[in-house]
C-alpha cells in the first residue's frame, strides 16, 4: 500500500492537476467545499477547493515522486525543511471523505446562541444588526429580532445571510 502526500499546485489549477495526477497516482483526493456566500449583494452557492492550492495523492515515493513533482501545474510535494516529503496520515483522508455529501465537504456553522449579536450580510436588511432568537426549518432559516423604528421586530432570514459581529464591535457598541 502506498502513502498519501500533500501536493502544492498553482492557484486555480487544482482541478486540472488532479486530473493529471489521476493518470500517474493510485488515488487523488481533491476536497471541494460548497457553501452559500454573498456575491454582489446576493446569496449564491459557491464551489471552491477546501484547501486552495493543495490536494492529496497516494503514490509510491520511490517510483512516482519525480513524475508527480514534474507534473504541469504542480509546485511541489509538501515536505520537511530538508526536502523530504511528509506522509499524510490516511485517517485525515478518511475524515475528509466522511464529511462529503454529494461530492462536497460539508462544514456546519457553529451554533448560534439566543441573544447573540449578529450582522445581516445579505438581503434587504443588509448592514443591520440583529439578535438571534432561534433556528427554524432544519437550521437553514433563523428567527431574529431587529431594532426598527423604535421597536423590536421579529424577522425570519436565511442562516447564510447572518454572521457574528466581531468582538471588538461588541465592546465598542457597549461603551
């Protein structure tokens, strides 16, 4: 059985390098992340590498290292300061693959706590502060309270349209 190694690639060349390495390596692991992100003030699904400029490949160091190193788009094999490649523990690859759903690694956002101070980053209320109330419908939507026109208004929003306010802002707004 051959070992896993971490391969550094040129930026935005990861998918191409992964396809090239599939021909010369036993296996290639190129984890992709699918998440909602604000793009031009709208929430959109974005697919990107979980580790930009890196992917994993299983191969024989003695037989295939040179071919891997000189594959177009590869910068090098991640190694120690004296140049020897570092073996990636197979449990890391297994863990990444276990987190995949429909071919994409899923990262669950940290749970929000009732009363937590949030900022709305997308939609018609973008830029406003909100207080978290509770999760709705499997965690994709949340109930929050907004301070509007001198009263608190209950609003339901997509979870992806909110982010925690930085701690520095909490201290400044409390002063």
